[in-house]
C-alpha cells in the first residue's frame, strides 16, 4: 500500500499541521488497513473533529482541526467486562489458527452483552473481531464486529456452456473481464441504474444521504485487496442439488462488498459506538450500539442498506458479463459475510449474530467458499450446526500478512504456479498469491460438521485490482 503523504491530505482540504499529524498516525498505526478504510477515516476526522476530541489516537489531530468537547453526551456508558470469558467453540484444521485470533475472540467473550461465540477454521487476526469470528450478543450490535466492508459477499453464476472454455478461450474471457469489471478507485464509464439507489434509507438517514452520489458512481465495481471477478469451471457431480447433468460448466465467481459507501458508514458508526460505549483500551474496538436506541436502529438500517448495495454491485457485474457472453445463468448462488443477523440461540434467547468473515450455514442454506486465485472454491450447503452458530468459513484464510507475503513470495514462483495451474491473472499481486493463504482443502476438512460440499469451482481467468 503506497505511503500516505501530507501533501495528499492538503489537496483534500486538510490544513498543513493536522495533515502532518494525521499522516504520521496512519503510516504508523494503520498502514495495513485498506485505502477505502483510511480514506473514510480521514474524511470522518476532517468533517467531524468534535467526535474525535476524546479519542486516544485522534484527539490531538481533532484539537488541531478545531474540535471541541461536546456537551450533553449523557448516553455514555462504561460497561465492566467479565473477569472470565464465556466458553466458545473452535473449529480447527491442519491449517491452524494463529493465537492472536483466538485471543481476540476470548476478548469478545468478556463483553457483558456476549452470549455465544465460535471460531471458524480459516480464522486469522483482524480488527475488533478476528476474521472468521462469530459472536452472538443480546440487544446490541458491534459495528467493528460486522467490519468495515459491510455485506461483503460471494456470487457465483453458472452458464450452460462447457467448462473447458475457461481453458481454451482465455483470451476472449480476459477481454470480457477487462471491459466489464472495474476495481479500486476506478468506476464504469457507463453506470447502470439499480433499484437500490432509490432505497428510502438514502433519504431519511443523514449518514447515508451524503453517500448516494458515491454509491451511484461505484455501482458494479469491486474493491481492492482480495476482491476479484474470475472465470472458471464448475464441476457438478451426478445427482447434484441443481438438477443439472453431471459435468463441467463455465462459471463466473465474484467477491466484493459495499465499496466506499459501506466503509464510510462503518467508520461513522464505529466512532459513535466508541464514544457512547467506553470500554477498556484493549476492548475498545468492540464497542457496541444498543438496538433499543436511535443510534443502534440507525446503524441497523445503514448496515442493511450497505448489504443490499453490495448485492446490487454483484447483480450489475454478473449482468454485464452475462450480456457479453450472450447467456443467462442456469445456477446462481450468493452469500454474504461481514454482517449481523437477528436470530435465536437453542435455548430461545434472542441474539444478534455477527459473522466477521464467516459464511451463514443454516440447514439447507447454499453458499460458495473460495480458495485463492489458483485454488478451488467449494459450493456448499449448510448443515445448521448450533455449535458454530450456523456458520462456516468464508474462504481459506490468510496465513501470511500482506507484507510477509510480499517479502517471502517471489514474482517468478507465482508466475510458475499460475502457469502450472493454467491460470491467467489480470492485476493482483504477491500479497494475494496462493502461498499467502491456508490450504483450502485442509480448511474444508475442518468443517465437515458445518457444511456439505455440492461442487467445486476452479479459477482460470482471474481479475483483481
């Protein structure tokens, strides 16, 4: 990720001195965050310095921007964490789970609102909850327990075309991806309309209203990092769940979320939660909003909107690609993570289930769990296991950080692996190389009690940022 400079912020309207302070904080404490997260945070601090005056990290910057302590924040609570965490289930595999990810869920289970939890076999360290962490709370929603990329999801379209086209027609398929997809800060020259842009939440929720223009511009595009759109072949066995003949079919798999709009909403409500719910420093990222109060209800509406918007982006991506192929899908599977659901525990307790990088896997629920740019993904059907809070992994899970991957994986080794696997890569980088991820087959072996495998997807033409 390019190093942020003060002059970059000055161009965005920042005064010189606070710009320098903000750059120092970002480059020191948040260098591993995505560009979207950093941009949303910086924009939030600049626009609302009053909200950050008491913040441990941003307080000095906010003061330089003229921020003042606000009167009347009577809703502030200082909850006392449990001395001992509630027990939770860990679904392990040979791929292993880093101790810092386990510790993060232990921390979350100390919250007084926590009711149950589980850790998926792809789990790794994150912010707030670990990636692959599932947490059930009572009467509360944790913005960082949902994540910055609200409603991030997978979407698979299978076409009635032979799967070997993913090998024999790669040049044409690559041209379609270059033409019909956009990543990062890029957007489509021709933006399609979608019903989500007329959602009434954009009108009545101030935090969303100002993001409508950005949402419209980025509709149908994908984020950076591990987001992708790829052609591949789907292998369906005999007696498959889709009533199709056994065999290999051409398919498109996409992974992306709610773009800049989702990131901005996430940061807005995370900041609000941290100011209303003052937890000890090590638990600060797990601050929650009470669903009985206005801020909690607002966040729920914003989260729902961002999830619908993420789905709309996939609708647009797959519509563009289907039109270029001249085909309609015969199978469509979509599932999301980085979201919260209202549910019940087996004992009847009403809870909010946060799935931070975890796939919903209620009994009979379909989903797609990807591997990497050169490893297979798996079409799955949930088994509804209450021990995992009806959840499964959302992918293979990182075993190397982005910087570790860049320092330990060579360009030549990645090139050789892609050639061996017959994968044509457009974009991407060493931080997304297959070696940066756990072995997806080992991860799948660790969750046979959570999902049933219905088919496999093998990537062949991959586009990333």
